[in-house]
């Protein structure tokens, strides 16, 4: 029988300094000694990605997306090479590869590229040599033909421009799951700074309880609503390719959480977890003319520049005008303002107002759709805590509110208690 293939991914905090890198190397060497073939994906050290973004922002408030991706990719190059060196120093054969060297190709969307394919030949060849393959996470290579300056049709002799792309924040998770799917790995392990997936961010809610298992759908929704412990796209890839994703601590040996198809989902009827997200800004176009085509003129240019619109509320019009509010990622507010300010004048709206002191708080659970009363309980809990709800949106498995950022902690704790998330299911069943 051939040895099992394991993909292990270590996040930024797990490789934050030389000591931790040596510790990660020892963990990898231990796994290798047990007979596994290993592909290891790493994130940039600690806050490196934030620091690189800050450096770019100190140079210009509108960095060229291509240059920014080349810059950001270097964070993961550093950690991959250092983990490889740490393995060499304890006698384990290893080689680091950049995303492009590992055969990862993407579309051409800088900053949020999607993986288009993986050519696994290089990785297989290195594994066949008995090496641990360390892959720099969060990046790939997009290929497009160079412009046809002479105007003739594309042909085999065309020069192709390979470009480095990055996969969006938290994208090393995606690299790991995509590699696990492509290589048909026996296990896909995401090592991080908490023991697994909890009912709420354990940094915010001391009572948060670790879940032994969570379904793909619920995990995707939690991630989408701000639980940054897993990247949304990574969970989606796991779901589509049936990769069981284990989330576990890189600091202690303890059982983690499995993200997998949840066999009990139909029988469950409760809130599974809470998520909050501070990377939110609210934008309002005050008194825009209430006419056909206005929403398109607002949202088309935002979409064209890659800004993700989340919640949208349009008030009932009065006197031919209406207020249009929506939320976007806070990090994209400056870009959105550059687009919207001239538009407000063109449309004849009264003004553009923005608020970056709001946040999103969501309850998530596959049973929510079938059971009335969750929304009322959620809103009642926030009201009792004196927290004003500015916007609401719902999906089949989620209810989301926008509230003031400085009340997030109170909101999440109150909701955690309201839905008894600290109580394990078995205990709850025994009690009731
Ligand atoms: P890494 O650097 O390993 O990728 P991240 O910082 O991206 O780690 O994600 C881990 C963090 O996610 C934890 O420290 C925790 O504060 C946060 N987090 C948010 N929601 C949850 C949750 N529901 N369960 C576990 N961790 C969560
Ligand atoms: N270093 C990147 C980030 O900070 C990717 C990752 O950590 O997954 O978002
Ligand atoms: Mg992460």
C-alpha cells in the first residue's frame, strides 16, 4: 500500500517568527516519520501581508493591482523558504515552491483571483524524490496572450504574459484545499491558532464552544459573514470536491473540528453559530431621483471595479426621491467614494454619506428557515441590550444585522447566551 498523502496548512500566526517556524518544522518531520507524503502550504509570517499593504499605501493611495499582487506574494515566499530551511536543518528533505512553480493557475483578477487549474506534475515529481513539498499559499499565475500589436489572430507563436496573482485575504486556505482536491489527498489539515471551529469567535466570546463537526454549508455561511478562521472559497472548494477539512491547533495536540457533509442537517433546528464582521462600511445616497435605471447607474461601475456589494436597502420614495443604502467592505470605501462622488452630482442626488463605524452580526444555522421565531428572538435580544439595528438581511440559513461597531461584543455575547450555544447538544438533549 502506498503511503498516505497529507496536505497540511499553517496560518500566519503558526509561522510568525523563527521559533514558531522551527516548531512547525518539527511537527512536519514527526508526521513524515509516521510514513506520510506531505504537501505543506504556508501563509505569510504573522502580520506580513498587512505590513506589505501598509507599505504600498504609504507610497500611493491607488496602488497598481498587478504590482500589489507581486508584492503580496513575497510574504508567502519568505515563509515557504524558511520552513524548508528549518526542515533541512533537522535532516528532513524538503523543497519550497511558489504557487506558480506548484502549477497553480488562476484567472486574471488581481487581488481576488480564482484558481483555474493545477498542473500537479512538479509536486508529484518532488514527492517521488521523497521530499516534503512546501507551497507558498495565496497565489498563482494567470496566463494571457500579449496584445496583438500587428492585429492578426491569436496563434501558437504568440508570446504569453505570465502574471503573479493573489487569491484574496485568507487565500492560503484555498491553496491547501485546492491542492488536496487535485492530489486526491487522504487528509487536508488546516493548522491555526485556535483548536477548531467554535460557536462564535473565541477571542470575543469566552463561553464559545468548539464544534466537533460542522457542515460545509453552515461553515461557508459563517465564513462569509466574517468568521475568518476559514476562507469562504476554501470551504466551497472542499464542498464541491468532497474534501473533508480538519481545522486544528498548531500549538497543542488536541482534537480539531471536521468540516464535512453534515449527515444530521435535516434533523437539526437550531442556531449553529454566530459570526461578526468589522470590515464593513455603510454608504447612503441621500435623495436620489426615484427613477428606472438609477440603481444600475450606481451598481454597474462599483461592480466593474470589483467592489462587492453586500446588503442593499432602498427606502420608500417620497416626493420623487429615495434614499439608497448599501454595505461594502470597509477596505474598499475609498475606492467606492472615488466612483460615487461624481455620480452623485450627475444623478442629482442630495449627498453621499458614509459610515465606517458599523459592523455585521449574524446568526447561522441550517434549521433557521423552517422555524419561525428566530428573527424575533434575535431582534428582541438586541433590543434588550439597547442595541439599535440599522439594516437587516436574511438567507435560508442566516439572519444578519448591521449595528454600531462599538456594540459588537455586547451583541455577540448576548446572542450566544440567548441561543444557548455554550451548551453541548448531548447535554441539551438530556436536559430537555
Ligand atoms: P491563520 O493565520 O491560521 O489563517 P486566522 O487569523 O485567519 O488564522 O483565523 C483564526 C482566527 O479566527 C482565530 O484566532 C479566531 O479569533 C478567529 N475566529 C473567528 N470566528 C471563529 C470561529 N467561529 N471559530 C474559531 N475561530 C474563529
Ligand atoms: N497572507 C494572506 C493573508 O494574510 C493569506 C493567508 O494568510 O491565508 O490574507
Ligand atoms: Mg486565515
